C-alpha cells in the first residue's frame, strides 16, 4: 500500500515525503515539477521508498491513471499555488483559485474512487486572517473570515474536503500550518513568497546585513521537519477526534528572540539596528497570534525545535547544499 503526496517536490511537500518515507511509507510523489538535483540529494537516503510522478492536479485523466496504476491507501494533498503577494493575487487571480480549489476537487475525486483510508488536506494559518489581537491564540473552532484569494481558497478547500468525505464515505482531515521555514524552501513556479527566516539566513550566509527596522518577525515560526512530522502524526493516527488540527509550535517568536537566536547560532551575522524612534514605537495591537496546538498534543505530538535549534539545522543544511539564495 502507498501514500500519495501531491506537491511532493515543493517546500513543505518535499519534507512530507521525507518524513513519511522515513516512517516506512511507500510514497508516490506527484508534482507538476520533476524532482531536481536538490530534491534528489535531500531525499537520497530514502530513494527506495519514493516513486516520482510528474503530473498536473488539474489533469483529471492523469490522476485517474495514477489511481489505476498504484495501490494507494492514503493521500496527503499539499499541492498549492502560494499566491499570497498582492501583485500575484491580482495578476493570477483565476490561476490561484483554479489550482487551489479545482485541483483539490480533482484529488478528492481520486480519493473517492480509491476509497482511501485517510485524506489529509494541507491548509494554512492564513485562514485566521482578519482583525485579531496580536497575542490571541488561534484555535480551530474560531470563526474565520479570510481576506485574500489564497486564504479564501484554503478555507473553502477545508470545507470541500470534509463534505466530500461525508458524502462518499472516506476519512478526511485538514491541518493548518503556521509559518514553516527550513530546508528546501526556494522560489518555484508556484511559490514566490519566501519566509522571513529564508531571507535572514540567506543574508547572514552572504555576509549581508539584516535591517531590523524593516521587519517584524512576530509569528509562530515552525521548523519544517517538525511540521512534516506533525502531518505524519495526524495521517497515521489510529483515530481522530477532530476534523481540523493546527500545526505550529504554539509560541510566537519576537524580534528579540529571533535576533538572539541568530547571534547564537551564526555569530558572524550583521544587524542594522532600528532607530531610537522605531524602538519606542508601540507593539502592534493586532496581528496573527500563536497557534493553539492542544488538539495536536492529544495525539502525542510535541515540536522538537525551538527557534535556535531550527535556525542551527537550517543554516547547516544551507551550507551543506551551498544554498545561499
């Protein structure tokens, strides 16, 4: 029996493939982009557990062929167009919605035909967008009012996933990711918005200064291998008490915590300190708070990396792969 992972050569998808293969899954990675040299190197220890398929989730006939050719028991649907930047959202509106919702329906229909044991939809913490207090924990039962097309499509697909499973009798679950960072994050045809941690670590390795007056890292940053491990935990749980699970660390990283951790793990880092006026500015009242991961902890999961440990591993990976972009 195999587990299908869509978007398996992308940032989060590639790490999901790695973790599932390490857990003993036979993984079928389906992506519109073939695995490049970096992906193959990253997954080389588990290459015997991974089958690569280059295909498009908008191509229903191709998905039918995959379903007919492989004994698929579970599906992790991670393929997505991360069109969160305003200019991309405006210029690619139809494509964002088409890939994120139309593609999801196609993969759900594949799950229906296969009667899979579990279908896991990879959603986003972006569904919590809106005017919320900056330190308010984000809980799965909150009312949601997403704003941009990416976040709207993610929330819509959570509901489509649940309804498809209810209608057609297969188990479904959605997970909401909080600000992943780490190995394999890079610009692709479907990912053009990089994380702040990607920017900081790249600047540090290139010897470029980080301007602290131009950034506010207050987010629940989560090392991507912790994210992928949490997804594996939800996917393989014997039973689930909830239809949606937050995935994060449950802690919002402040600017001081981030700078302290960077200095600790990479002493050569250079910072441009904010002006005295900027330092005196009050912290914003509204923003995205930390994820409440109580539901995830019920499954026996706990994140392994605090921000310093995650930065240390991420920088080591960047140096090993000579990745300084």
